[in-house]
C-alpha cells in the first residue's frame, strides 16, 4: 500500500516557529509529528511513502532519508512552485490503484488500514476521513423573515458540523482530473470527482484527531501525546 504525505506547507499560523523549521518537523514529545505519522503508517502496512515537499524540503529529506529506519521506502517529490493540496498529486509517479493522501501535521489515532478497506468496499473514487465538531457561538443568533421581522432567536447556540481530517483515499483515476502544473485545492478536486459522476464517501471512523496548525492546537497535541504516547505510537515502550 502507498501513502502520499503533503509536507510542503509554510506553516504560517505557527510562525515564528516555522520561519526556519518546516511544520512537519515540529516536535510532539521527543520526535517530530511527521515521524509519528510514519510510524503509524508503517504499522498499518503502508510500505511505500511519497512525500510532497516544498518549504525547507531539504531538512525533511535529511531527517527521514530513505525511510529504512522505519521499515518503509520514502521517495520525495518537490514542488517548484506551490500547487495547493491537490495539484501536487499530479507529480506523483506511478501511483497505486488506491492511494492514501494526508497532511503531515496531524495527531490522530485513525486506523489507516480500516480507512483503506472502507474505501475499497464502498467502491468510491474518493473517500474523506471526517470527524464531528461543535462550536459554541458567543452571540445571540437572529433569524429574520423576508420582510425583516424577527422569526427566531437562539441565544449562544452550539453548532454541530462534520469536518475533514485532512486524510483521504483516492483512486488512481483522480490524478487524471488534475491538469499539468495546475494549482488545485483538495475540496475542488473532490467536487470535480462529483461533477464527473464519481462517488465520494465520507467515512466517520471513531478516533482522536487534532490538526497542529495553530499554536493552541499544537500545545494541546503536546499534552495529549505526553499523557499517553502509546495511544499514538505502536509498540511504544
């Protein structure tokens, strides 16, 4: 099985930490977040990993090398210019029939093998790993009718919604929907799949998930990992 890790972002929301340090190398506990991801992928049976790099790519490649230390094979594809979260997938040579694509800066207990199996079983062209979230609105929310008169009033409601985990399964055919050199976001690629009659499955696996893109989330990831590293790392002593 093959995984593609998106590791080319500039980590703007984590500045100044990421001014001279790529976000995937930000430490969680005693190791980079990307190393945790690779350990999880290796344990799930993903032997081939392609890293799509950009910002400070040489530091990522120097740390992970060929991947031999983790029992995987790592190849690197560097973007000459930013192609967004989906555009760079066009650069992946000889992709597998079903490809795990994910951000390299998430802390999760997601079962990657189960996601792969679910994607195949649902005969989907693409699968999105999703998680439920809620948000407390700090204001009273007004609903007005077409004439401007009050129709409803909810005081500080809690909104419930489903968000992408930044982890996807994509069939090889998705690569053909991306133009050469095209800058394309993952949401646009998935909508393109739908427009062409493809099936996109939204999986809701039971797991913990946190994107470390903001300082407060990064600090929370540190607390979660340090409380129980074995929750995230297979065979952790």
